[in-house]
C-alpha cells in the first residue's frame, strides 16, 4: 500500500487526512470524555448529517451549487448545533441531558427530509455515513489541515484552563476563569473536528474516534499527560490499521477504524485485569 | 484599623421564594480563623458562594480587600477548597502534581504556560500539607482526607492571604479530621493565612479556631471562640434547632 500511496492522489488524501484526524480527534476527545460530553459529540455528528444531506440536495437542485463541497454546510450545521446545545443546556438547567436527544433527533429529522428530497441514498451519501478511502479530495484535505491548526492553537492557548474546567468546574469558576466562554469555544472546536473527521470515519462513527482511544488510554494511564499521549497513539494506530484493511478488503474505513479501536480497548481492559491479578508486572 | 479582608454589608439572598440569607453583616480580619457554623439549609454554602462571587446577592455588598467583588481582580489572593463530594470528578486521570499545579491557573493568566520551576512550587505546597510523598500518585487513589489536603495544596500554591473551605471534613474519617484541623491551625499560625471554614458540625469547632459565626439565615452570633464557649447549650439549641453537644477537638489532638 505504501507504493500506492505515493502513486494515487486519492490515497495520499485519505492517508494524510486520516493521520491528522487520528491525532486531533483523540486529543480533543480526552477533554470530551473527562467532561462527560461524549454523547454531545454523537448528537453533533447527527446534526452534521443534516448539513451534508442538505448540501447534497442543494447541489442536485440548484445549478450554481452543483460543485459545492458538502463539508462546508456540514461544518455550518455542526457549529450551529453546538451553539443550540449550549442554549438548550442552559434552558433546561436541571435536565441538561435533554439537549442531546433534542438536537440528535432534529439532526436526523432534517437529514431524513433532505435525503428523501434528493430521492434516496446515493453512493456519495453512503461514503459520508460510514467513511470512504476513495472520496477524500485535495480540498477536503486542506479543510482538515485548517481544522487541525485551529484545534492545536486552541489547545495550546487554553490547555491549563480546560484542565481545571474538566477536573473541577466549581473551582474554575471560583478562580475567576471565563468558564462560559472557554466552554462555548470548546464546543465550536469540537463541532469542527466532528465535521472534519466524517470524510474518513463517517458521520455515524465519528464520535467513536474521539471516545474509544480515550476510553482505552484511561484504563492504563496514571496521569493526564499520559492519557493524552496514549489516546493519540491508539487513535493513530486505529486509523492506520483501519485504513489499510479498508483498502485491501474493500470495506468502509469507518467500520474498520472503529473495530480496530474496539480491539485496542479490549486489549487494554485485558492487560489491566492481568496486571491487577499479578500476571503482568506493571 | 486595618481594612478587613472580607467585609459583608447587609447581605440578603433569595432563591425564588425562599429567603436563604437575611441582612448578614460580617467582618473577617487578617489572621482570623473563623468557623461559620449552622444546621443544614442555614445558608452557609450560599454565603461562601456570595463571598467568592459565584452568586450575586439580592441585596447588600461584599468587599474583598476593600474592593467590591465585581471590581476585585486578584482572585489568586483567595484560595478556595470546595465541598469534595460536590465538585471533583473522582475518575479523572490526573496525578497529585497535575492537580496542585492547576491552582496557579489564575495567577499565571490566559495564554501563558506554567513557569519552569512549577514542580518546585508544587513540592513546597504539598510539603505544607504533609503530602509531598504522594506527588506522583493518581488523585483517585487517595483517601478522602488525603484528597482534601491535596486540594488545600492546590489553593496554597498561589500564596493566598485567605483560605476558604466549604465543609472540608465531609467524607473524612474521625481520626483524620483531628490531624486535618491541626494542619489548618498550623497554616493559620505559622503562615499567617486567614481561614474561613464552613461546617454544619459543631463538633468540628476546635480550639484552633479564633472566631465563630453562628448562621441560620441570619448571623446569631459572631465573636471570639471563647465567648461562644461560655454560651449555654440552651442558647445554642435555640437557634440551631436541635440538641447540641460541644466537643473539644484540640485537646484530643494534643493528647
């Protein structure tokens, strides 16, 4: 496959964006998991579906938009969804989790309408749902690079504040941190990563790349720094093994990446169990 | 006379229909070790949240170091240790060092990294609470009392003038409660840190404390600890709402 990567542009695009996503999704995912926001990531991916389906429908029905990259409307939908979730969480202060089913069903509802209007499932849409090795364009790759730059700048600027907010929100507020604004920015960046990851992993499986490597890392890491390092390592392993097997077995990469992540997770659970029984020295 | 570090003027607070605090006037001076005691629902935690600026009073004004709360920007001068059971995420994958270091977040400010000598500062803060040998442990592996000491170290790392603790001994076993108050007393006397402590447990009011404020929506008593010792149990019961038994923790610590 290494030779093919150098030979074919579509493989270069898929592999490069896969490696970038394998880095930024688990990196941000560590904060998503420790802040107990994993389900919000899932809700946002469903909202992205509405944006993608809407864009596919518009490109069919409006001539001028025929060449519009669906990723743009996907990003707009995801970011808008993240802002709505925050609004709903404040509106239902005592039932914050209600925001998730509301936004998730809104996303799926609009998605279903646009898919029907576009007269059914196209192979293009299948690629968006479960990921695709062949469909990543050079333009998609540039969008992913742009999102990665935003994520890295955001985390470099707010790393210590995000740590405090994740660990002890009340303490963060008492310390005078602008908790609300940092949280809103965090949600927007999360929405961007979800929209950016879906070309490779697919809308329905995108949140798993943010949570499964982190779940595995948390089983065996002692510090926050180690959790981040291991999450990224497991994310990259899942993407590399997942993409190679998807290419050779002609499978959707979303599926192979997620199954690889599950295998890594099971191995870490098993190693922890063996360690606690004294079979493996730790 | 020096400006009080914390000065509450006619503070009232109302949660929808319920009055939580009524006309509270309280001055906390430098070097005080004040215990705010009162039964459950007496407004103790609400009062702390108002002092910390987490809640806005319905009426009245809070001055911190002589400045009204909205204008007070030096939050690092006030260390806060919240009620453990309410706030911290026990499954969090962080070491004691990472947690204590995060106490510098406000002092350093946005967009800046921790200084190169941060680990030395962490060590000093952990030493002052007797936890330096636990620096690399995972926070979730520690007992309730040890975790509270780590949170005090997190508050101390920014060299605060005042330490505010909300029910710090909830979930701490009685043996460790004694040494915990002993440590607070040491911080108050040797490091000249003003301490404000909230508790519903009258037993917890030990001889380490210099002042007591008895709160049940209103301040029923504020003064020196020994003045309160002279109060009869009947007087205490009158505002506490049920039978009260005074226990001297300090003498137990010394024994």
